[in-house]
C-alpha cells in the first residue's frame, strides 16, 4: 500500500478543528519522535485516513468522515504543539 505525506491531512483537520495542524509538532506515543504532522505517512482515503509515524510507523491519528459526521482518533500522539500568532 502506498502512502502520501501529512499535508493530505490539512483539509480534514481544518474541517474538524478549524485550524491547519500540518505545521504543528507532534510527538509519537510509540517511539517519542517529534516532528511536523506534515511529515507523517498517510494512508487512505478509504475507509478513512491513517497517519503513521515516519520513524516507527506507529499509528498517530485516524480520521473517518461521512457527509454529516467526522471521527478523529489522536491516541498515537503524546502531544501536539501548535504555534500561536
């Protein structure tokens, strides 16, 4: 299965959270690696998007969307650091 980079998450995350998190720094719960969400390995789109750590391939987040709902699972991230303007 092929993957793309975490920039694919920009639209879905903005739709759910109202902010672009691709430049945010995430910390992997599996190996502790820290880097921009945009560096994640993203698989999908069906049945949803799965982002994996580029260092250990631990699942960082999952996004599933329907026409009127979205589910966001962030349990693979210890933290997300967002720069404020």
